[in-house]
C-alpha cells in the first residue's frame, strides 16, 4: 500500500509490519526497533546480512538514554547542534537493546531524522524505528517512494506493509556516522555533517578511523546500480553524470546536470537509477571536487564503482 496517512503508517508499525518512510537523507524501511520479529522482516525484505547493524531513529535527545549509555559530553554537544539532521551517533548500547538492531555488537547507532513525516511517525508510534535504506542490500538507495516500490515491491506484503509517499529527499545521501564510544570523534561514514562541522562543535580533532565497529554503508562495494560506474572518461560509456558546467561527451546520455554540490547529492541516486531504467551498460560519473559534502559524494561514487 502507498499512503500519505500518518495513522495508516503508525497502525502498520504497531502491528509489527513494515513502513517505508521518507527522511531528509534517503527513504528508510522502518519497523519497531524493540521487536525482534519486526526487525528481522527488514533483513528479509532487504536481503541484508544479520551481522550488519541498522540505525535506530528516535524522536529527540530525550530518548538517548533509553538506547545508549556512557554518552560523552561531546556527543551530547553534537546531538544538540545537529539533531534533527543527517548525523548518526554510534554509542554503547543500553541494557535491553537487542542484537537484532546492533548486529550482535555492544554498540548502537542512533539518529533523529530531519523530516516532518518521519518525526511524526516516530512520535505517534511511541517507539524507536529501525530504518535502514528502503532498497535491496547493496543497491542504490531510494530518494523517492517510486524507487522504494521498484526495489522492494516484490519483497513486501503490500496488503499489510506500507510505503509512505513523502516526496523527494532533500539531502539525498545517507547520514554521517560518527563513532562516539571514545574520547574523540571518528567518522565511520561521510555525509552532510562534515569533519569541519564536527570539530567546530566538539572543539576536538576528529581522529582516524581505526575502529572495528561494523556500520551501515561502509562495505567497499555498495550503492551499486546494474550499470558499471566509471569515475573518469571511459571510451564506450553510454551515460554521463557531472556538474552542469561540464559538457556532455558526444554519444552519451546526460543523466544529471546538478548546478552545485548540494544538488549533486540530491540527484545522484536518481541518476544512477535512471541509468538502469534506460538499460545502460557503462556510466561516467565525474566526482565533484572539494571538501565536506563533496567528499561524501566521492565516497558513494567510489563504492558504486566497486564491483563485489
């Protein structure tokens, strides 16, 4: 079922069914994070390994201690400044938090999404939502309800499960993931909350990631379309993604012409999906230069270009 009703979505979650919800980053496939059976249905629908943890979406900072313990002051500072927003904090899990959301680790990922629908669903349901991206594992993340239906329609029970159509996602790439289990922050996944922002908020230097914590979206091959992605000009390519200032190479179909880095992030996954919709074999995606969000885009493209 595709709906735009908060009441329908919340009723499905309370039954233990799944709901694809929009966030500012990408659409998430949500279930009651306290229900092992409901969360296991996420893994089944996505084809996701059980050892791969999911992020729990909560309604606000007040929910932190329900899910986490040993929270450093600098992590609270990040939460106060960046939530709601595209930041996930990895923290020591509290007693009672199930292995089914942590992948069997002693840590849990927590985020407050910056989307009115997601927040309203969380608050109305009364529980945290486990909500990884609403696509098959390793595939291109969805930023529209139509993309969710295309990917997961055959794997959901649309007589019970719900896809909430909340329009296009405004950020377009997944949240920054920060390991907050130590004395200083470490970035496990790049996103719209940048290293510079984290250091300015915490007054701490971000340290190199040497953690063995498993986090979503960090496999070498991920976010991958069926088409082969090339990060530099490739003779024989039939699709092209690049900033609007770059001319479309002769013989290539233009898949996206973002005017700046923010728009590049917003349209990237739709462009990769468009390549598959046109049945293209090889796509050239010229990564944007610079720091911050541009680094996150380059990270996604590198993983998309890596074949498992």
